[in-house]
């Protein structure tokens, strides 16, 4: 019986009403079990199925847990004296038959039976509708909201669906018992990133919610470097109208799955989507479902339910083994499984669904059944629900059932708070309890419901946020199928919307059971194979950015991970390996005493130093001989000592540079060479002045002697000393590492600090050398037996040639060889001065002593 409104008056008429589970009570919770029943067409395909087109009507038996969860919650509340004492909760459950018209019809039936429509007429005055739980799908929920919102009746939806921009979803009467779907989008992205899946297939239900999902996900996938191999929309209805359209849809879905290189598919759907998808795949190739080589990883949203019914229940769900899916939070509730085990078809009163459920679930017929389909067995009524396979019925509370359970408790706690508030006001006015109950209205419940917060029997806090959505995230589950065809859901992680960016997903890889074809190895889902280390991606023309070629890294770069977008440069103190897959620390490179080149240079330095000391000893021993006395002994001694220091200064360039050696290296070299060149200049000037002083009435006689030579040496040396002091005071040299000159080595060198001061030292030394060469060249033909100008000219020519060759050679070499060039230049130029100036004198002093006499010198002058 139902109340139907005529144009003039509300009258009772005999009309058929949908399946209804009805329980009386003082306060009524109306529950809408969306898609609880469905119709399935079986289609004719000559290749696979020989039957004619016919229709089978049945029940999605797995959904029967939803009304049982509601009944369980109401039963707990009515037994609890702390919640709504002396008040009994009742409920109505209607089926929408997955049809929009029936959704409106059943909603109107619920309102008409329990509300006052016309003056002086009431339908079921003993019952007061306070809230509605439902529906499971988005379309059903929004259709219901259009009518319930007019009466401001609280509607608590227990299905997860996208917040499509509809006015009903923003209604003040609309509450969601599942967190915002946007948390799932983030979770999917983090899941794909976690496993490195960049090439995925995308299935979505063909409705507004599916289109909204595609619009939201595609930009997110693109932003995180993930591509879609294909996108397919799936019809999410139990009745397909034309065979041609159905065949086209089957072939598209089948071809997309088979031809794609993707191993991971994202499925966004609703409760009936698994049935539709399984049918598509089976009709495309009925052998596909049993072939383990055609198994992929399915990533599913919380809306999808693992249910089968009618013909599909015999196919099983093996195709979805290892699927990872998001689910509304669920906890184990004490007593729920006991409650389920006590359900028997002959004991239930008012449950008009139970009889159909029992017959379909156990594939039998109860006595006095009016069903027309034939079965072989008769139900005993003692069958056990826990003996049913998972696709038919689950004993563990699902996420949707848990949401229904929490919804009932949320309503009860809100009613309790409102009832106490109203009772307190009425008691102060002297009004009785029954009047208090009759004066309660659904719209009054909102202020209490929005701010409700309580701990359920699983000790989980239930409350709404500002958008009237339940707080929290989603569980991440793994779908497991066992050898006995039973299946289970294992929690492998969760989403945390309050976590830091990038940390929103927590997952335990070790608990995941992958599809059997992957042998418990994490599947790879990419457009092409990963680029190995030592190579980088190169985009393919006219293809998505996830498809690329692998090319070797450019010179000087490496890739130390698989599938890198770009190769990276090594740090300055590292160099790429041969395979360009790692950076190797450079060795420190300097001219050491231990290596052959360093030993050779040190021996040459020691040899020339010894020779210089020997020469100095000869000149000291024969200091009274004419040759030594005629060439200014003090200048000669000073020159020999400075040459000795020049040889020794080259040792400062050997070994690893330190602060002390860097400070002394160029300064000592510049000063001692300035002294040596100044001595040469002084000796040349001495010869010139002595020759000019021999002319009658010459004014140069006053310059003859040691005064002029000492002044030249002192002045020229002090200028160089001043430059070096300024250099060391302002920007002194310091130890440094040259990372760029050599590929595999760091050159330990002295950074000159101020390049200007460094070139000033070398420039001044070069100027002195040119002056000495010029003066010696001009004086080379003076007629004097004691004239050294010829030898000085030749020695300075060698000196200048060595240093002119040094500059380009120094600039063209790198590392320790640069230092070796400078040492060689020091040794060569110093040896040139030593050999050209002193070797002729040593020859006469040591080997021709008879020529080292005054008489011989005078005779030669004549």
C-alpha cells in the first residue's frame, strides 16, 4: 500500500510499490538502497553465445550487506539505553531498481507516507521521518536530494562520488559519509609515482561523474609526468538497447586492453561498473578471463564495488586479481558477523528483500516461491551466509556498509542531542514527552548534525568538516583471490589529506599480492623500456611525452639513475666514468718529488747549485788574480750567490702547494732574478764606464768604482722588492685547486691572487733583462781585454729567449707540466747566465793559469 496524491485530495489507493523492508518506530530513518536490484541482457554473438537475446532479472547480492548494516546499527542503538532512551528508531528501505523514475517514485512514497500534505489528512501519523541515508551512486543521490532538499530533510550519502557542480550537492541538507573524492585523485597520483607507472590506461563510467573525473585527472597526470595510453568510457547501466552499439563498445574496450602496452589501468566507475567491464571483456573473448597472461594491475576508485550477479557471478573475478583500490575507511565491528549468521529466511519479518536474496545467493528455491526461473535445488533455510563466495556476499563489513553504520549513529547522536534540548525546554513549560516527540522536525536536526562528533564502537572518531564531509582519508586495499576461488581485501595503505605534500600516501609494498603473471615483481607500466644509466630521454616526434628514445649522455655528463629526463654534470671535484653512469672523485694532481719528472728536475737543480758553489769557490780562492779582480769581485760574488738562489728557488715549485710555498714561490723567484739581472747590468755598465773613463778629460772617471755598480743593484732590486711587498700585502697567492684544466684530476696550484701584481713582477723582470741585453749588445765591441760584454750579450740573449719561449709554452700546458715548464725556464735561464759569463773565466783560471797574469793581460791589450 502507498499514498498517492490526486489533484483534489490525498486518498488511499491500491497500487504496487517497490520491494520494501519496513520496520516501525517512533522516529524513522529512510534508507535508499540504490542499485540493489538490476536487469541484465544476455546478447547473441554467433562466435561465442548461441542463445537468442533474452533478459534475466536478478539481484546484486553483495549489496544486501548495506541494508543489513543499517539494521545492525539501528538494532544496536535501540538496545543502548544511553542513546535515545525510551525512543525506538525505525527505518524504511526502498529499492530504486537503478532507474531514475523509480528513484523519484520511491522518494515520493517515503515522503507521502510519512508527511502531512493536505489539511486534516495525515499518512502514518505514528511515524516521523527524520533523515534519509542514501544513495550509493551519484545520480541516485542527486535525484533524491532534489525532493528531500525541499523539505530540508537531512540526507547522508554513503557512496563516494565526484563533487559535480550541481545545486543539489551544495544543499544544506546534503551530507557525505565518505571523504572528498579529491583525496583519491592525489592518492592515485602518488600511487603511480610510487611504482613508477607513467603509461596507463584510463576507464571511466559514461556519466557526469566520469567526465568530471577525466577532466580532473588528465591535468594532474600531465603535471606529474604520466601519460594515458587510451581513454575509454564504459556504459554503466544494466540494460543495453541495441546489439550494434553494444558490439562496438565491446570491441573498443577489448581492443584498448589487448593492444595497449600499459600494464596499469585506472578504473573510475560506480557500483555496477565491474559487472559492465567483465561483460565487455568476456564478450570480446570469453577465454580472456581465464588466461593468466592477460592480467593487468587495476587501480580503482572507492565507488567501484567487486560484485557480480546473474550470469556474471559464474565468471568470477580472477581478471581483477591483485587490483589496488581505494575504499572508504572500514573497521571491524564486534557482533556484526554474529548478526549476519543469525539471519534466516523464515525468521525475518518485514524484510521483503531477503527471500529474493536467499534464492539468488544460494541458487535454490524457497517453498511457495513465485519465481519463474528454474533451479535444481530447494532451499532449506538453514544455509549459512559465511559459506558464500566473496562476489556473492561478504561477511566482513565493506567500506560502504561501514559508512552506513556511521551515518545511522551520526543521526542517532544528533537526534539524542536535539531530543535532550527539546525535552529540557518542554519540561520547563510543563509539556509531556509525547508532545515533545511530535514537535520534532527534520530541519531542526541540521544544527546538531553539522557539529556532531562521537566515537563509534570501533573507537574511531566520526565528525563532519565545514563542507559537511566526513573527516579523514581513504584506505588503500589489495584485492586477493585464493586458490579456492574465495577472495579477500587486504589493507596495504591509506591516504592522509593532512600530510605534507608528497607524503599523502602511505603504502606497504610487502603486503601487495600482484597478478600472477608478474611473479610478485613490481609491474612496469611505461611506454617503452627504461633508459639505462648513462643515457637520457629524447622525445619522439608526434608521440606523447612519455614515449621517448634513449640516447647516450653528452660528454661531461652522467645519469646515475634509470629513466632520467636529462643527464647531469658531475661536481667540479668529480669526473664522469667511462660508461657515464657515475661520478668519480678526481685525484689531486701536482708535481711531486717522488715521480720521475720531479726527481729529474730536483737532480738538475742540485747539480747546477753544486756547480754554482764550485764556481763561487774558484772565484774566492783566486780572488787576487787579475781576471777576478778586473771584473769587480763583489758584483761577481753577488751574481753567483743570486744564481745559486735562483736554482734553489725552483725547488719551491715542487711538491703540493701550501700557503708558505705559494707566498714565497713567485716573490723569491722575482727578487733573486732581479738581483741576478741587476748584477749583469751593473757589470756591463762597469765595462762601459771604465772604457769611457780612459779618454782624456772624461767626466766619467768619478763613476769608476764600486759605487755605481752597487747603486744599480740596490736600486733595481728595491723596486722589485717593493712590488712583491705590495703584492703580498694586498692580494697574496694562496693554494687552490684547478678543477677545469684536466678531466680526471684536480690540479693543486698556487692561485696568484692579483693577476696585475703577478704580471708586474714578470714585466719588471723582463724590462731589466731587455735593458741589460741592450747595454751589453752596445758594449760588445769595446777594445778591452777585460771586456765581458760579449759574454754578457750572449748570456742575456739566451736568458730572454728562454723566457720568451716560456710564455706561450706555459699558457699551453696544464697541471704539473705547467709547473715543470716554469722550473725548466728558471734552470735554463740561470744556467745560461752561469755558463756564458763564468765558463770562460773558469777555463782561464783553472786550465790556463799562465794567462791569468797581469803581464799577459797588458800584452794582449797592446
